[in-house]
C-alpha cells in the first residue's frame, strides 16, 4: 500500500544519500498513522520542524469535520487529492514539487493558498460558493489557465461586509506582465526538497489540442456554474425594482462599460437610481454586472484559442499528408 522513500526517489529518478532518505516518509502513511480516527479530525497540519518530510502522493478522504489542511515546505509532495471532505474551508500547500491538486467537490472552500510549487493542474470545485481568496502565483500553470483565473484579480464585493477574491499577493501590474508573456512562471523549490534542488527553470511546453480541449471543458463547466450563480444574484437584486427602474439600471450599466461614455448622463442616471437603491446596492449591482461581462469574455477567448489550435493542427496534418504524396 505504501512506498518507501527509496521507491519514490527511484521512481522520480533521483539519487540521494542515506542520511537524506532517512528524513522522508511516505505521505499517505504519515496521514493514516497521524489521524487514524477520521471522524473527529478538524485540522491536518504537517509540521516540518518536528516531523519527517513527506514524499509521494496523498489522498485526503472521508474526513467529515475537516476544516483546514496545511502543508508548508513539507518535502516532495507530488499530488494531493481531496475526496469527501465537505467542511473543508482552508487549504494551503507551498514549497513542494507538486504538479496536481484536485479539490473534488469541496465547495465550501474559502481560502486556497498554493503558491511556489510546480503546479500544472488545479481542479477547483465547479461551484465554490464561498471562495474568498485564491493564491496560485509562481507555479507552472499554463498561460491559458492564468487567463481563465485572471478575473479573480479584481476586488469584487460579494456581500456586506465586503469580502474579496484575490488572484495572488502580487500587485496587478506584475500580474498583467505575467499574462502578457503567454508563458507560465516556474519556481525554485524549498531546500528541503531533494528531487528539485538543482532543477533549472524551464518554460512549460506547448499543450496539445486534446489537452487544451480537456482544459476548456473543465474550466467552462466551472465558469458556467459560477456565471449562473452571478446572473441569478443580479436578477434577484434587479427584481426589487419596477420596470422603469430596471430600464434606468440597464442604461446605467451599459453606459458604465463604455470607454467614451457620457459622464453627465451617467451622473443623472446614478442620481435617479440612488432614489431607489442605496449606494452600496448600486455599487454591488455594478460590480456583479462587470464581473459577468469579464467572465463571459474570458470564456469566449478560451473557446477562440481552442479553435485556433484546432485549425493550426489541422493545417499541419494536411501539410504533412501533402508531403507524403509529392
């Protein structure tokens, strides 16, 4: 069931001396031994100061009361999968050569903090209704995934008191620079990681059409659910007003999205709307409307990139076939 550190290192094609190997423990074995009674566990926290470093893949399954899981500089984690942990609201993993994290149906997550790894894939719940903070900077996520997540850069009020989505701790100009380069960043792994001590920085290889299509389906499902919730929220807010009020509101929202908008007309509409709505309500409606518009554009951009890749691949195959019969 469990692998020894030697077996993991051999699988990773990494050589290490015995003193280094002795510092590691199979990640699944560590979890099963530390928390044999899953029914009462509310926190899973690896303490690298007193515990052995972890290595390998980890499945966190059937912890009904689990609220938080934390793995900071925990060693050589390669993949984490979360299954049937319905109360999980806080997850953090940093400083590992981990390539994939699958959050399953953990839709009560409020904070996901996973920077400074080697992540290529993250599977976020399709309907994370409580998500407040999302940090994924310094990984190997494709530029496509970064663009999909880009709307979370904005500070978006989702209730009173205000809570905010955050893409990363980096300022927004740096984030724009990352996206404009069309390649994902790589990261140096913690010195506690034996498998990546001398690993050079490299660019993520170009993804195949099949990978892009799978990525597109997954994230489109995610945003379809998210957009549906946002549209419902906007409809509920607008239903508080009469037909005339909604006409004014639609005109105001449309005007807000125009770069060369008429400022005087915008102020007049705003003044009329503030007779029917509080300033906070109007701001919330405006933010949700803008968010929906941005997300719809991101989904369209993603579809366009997949179509472009399909056309490119089709052209390359056609050229190759023509070359065969010359």
